[in-house]
């Protein structure tokens, strides 16, 4: 029997990663078509900014979370991180210059830096001893399956309805 918190966290992460899977496959197209002076360089710099910010802030945030006992701070960090990510998805609707993309990628990276260590800490604390592989895989399989579907769906939705619908759906997820 898998602990209920593991199932809940898996469901939450499946939704969150599905949101990203809607956006990521079409993001470069969005930047090059919808952003003034958008180019592959803007896409690459945006990705670099995201990864730099996430990498710089993730360890200090994880250390801060580890200093506090209990899961309350982890829970709030997870909520804050996922909320920032949702705000970014909605904010893409307003972006029209490379600078906007760069600012949003900073916020996205910081949101992930908040959410990932908190999520992993809570998830790890609730793994059943000698069932770690199974429980991590119970998380991984639905994320992979749903991400495959949402990646394909994101592309089809952009072709049929445009980017706005994809960003709104991603923000809600």
C-alpha cells in the first residue's frame, strides 16, 4: 500500500509537470513568432536564465527548509513555487519583448527553486522503507504518460487555437 501523501504529491506533480509539458514544446515557436525581435538566441538566453536562477537559489532554499523542523515550511515553499510558475504561464500572454521573456524566466527559475526542494523533501520523508524504487516509479510513470499527452496536445492546441489557450491551461494546471 502506497502512503496517501505519496499519491497526493504524485497527483500534484503530474498536474504541474503537465502544465510545463503543454508549454515547453511550443515555447521556442512562441518566442520566435510572437516576441518582437524574438529569435533562437532569445530562446537560448531565456533557457539559460531559467537554469542559472534555479541552480543558484535551489541549494540555499533547500538549506533553509532543512533548518526548520516539520513540513509546514516545505508546504508553503511548494505552494509559493508552484504559484510563481502559474503566474509566469499567465504572464506569457502579456509578453511581447525579449526583456519580458528574460524577467519571466527569472521568476520561473525562482519558482522552481522554491518548489523542487520542498516537494522532494516531503516526498522523500514519506517513502516506505524498502519500497523507495516502487514509490518513486509510481510518481514517474503517470508524469511520463501525462506529459507525453500534454506535449502533443500543446502543439495541436497552438496550431488550432493559438498560444493564449495553452498558456491559460498551463497556468490553471
